[in-house]
């Protein structure tokens, strides 16, 4: 059974650029969430999508956006990158009510 | 701001020891409490999703209990093994369902020495 797939695994971008990260959830999982992990802040919730609709949003600036497609695949976009956006970005999918999340391996973004 | 607190921050035990750690969360509007294990160089792995007060879940040597009235959950590991070394995270869903918008605690880092 395929897990949650995130691409790319590693990315180096320059300040001011924009980036798009991709996530393919487990087949049949309609809920997809994104998290940012930094050493000082731990795992921080970015947003959750369910059936192509953003259902929840975390406390991140508008430079962070996302979307979900009809096949449940999701993308997140960060525009005007800042040094502080350097982090591990994790995507996770869930079957739904009373089920936990399955996480992908993450995308390690470095902004220089 | 939702506060999910975990203690201790880190724990060193010897192989064979039993251990436990705590997660505290808001006791109002409870939907669920999640536990995850995050091993180095891997992705977080779901251990339990607990939804009922008094709930007790078990997976091998790991078990968890839940007290929604007072807002805490305990995770127990019986007979710790070096492969149990990981960061154990609890998470509280704050989006009005039992799973969306998880707020994670800072985690308990467990090191099991052979």
C-alpha cells in the first residue's frame, strides 16, 4: 500500500523566490493537512483540506497558501520566501473521523 | 491560544525499564487526543487516537489512558527497548472534528540505553 508521497524531498531557494510543494495522499484519504517543523517551534499546523475545500487554517501569513485537487492531491505554495521559512514541511492524510494521520517523509526547504 | 503541554521534555531509561509520560490539553470541547511516535530520520507515526473519557488503548508494549474531565493523557511503555527511542508527541484537534487542525505538544524525547 503506497504511503503519503511528498515531492521534492529537498529544495534550496533564494530569498524572495516562491516555491510549490506537492503531496499525494494515501488512496481514499480525503483529508490532507500540512505542517511546518522548525527546531524552535516544533510541529505547527498550516492548513487542512477536505474534498478540495480548505477546512482549517493555521496562524501563518498570507504568503502561505495551498489547494487540493479532485484526486485529493494537494499543493502548498510559499511566495516571497524569507530566511525564516527554512523548515521541514510535512504533509499528512487521514481516513477521517477517529483516525490518525499518516505523514509523508517531508520536504526540507532551505532559503538562502 | 491552545496549549498542549508534555512532560518530561526528555527521558533516559535503561533497557527493560518501564516508563510513562504525560500530555495535558484543554478539557473543554473535547473531540480527541492523538499520540504519535517520531523516530529520527522517519516520519511521525500514529499510535493512538483516543476519544472517550476513561479510554485505554494498547499496542504491543505501549498503552495510553485518557482523562477528558481533567485534561490529561498518559502514555506508558512497558519493558523499554532501544528501538523505542523516539520523540513521542501528543496532539489535540482544534478544528471542530476529531482529527483536523492538530495542535502538537513539544514532545517527550525518549532514549533507551542498552
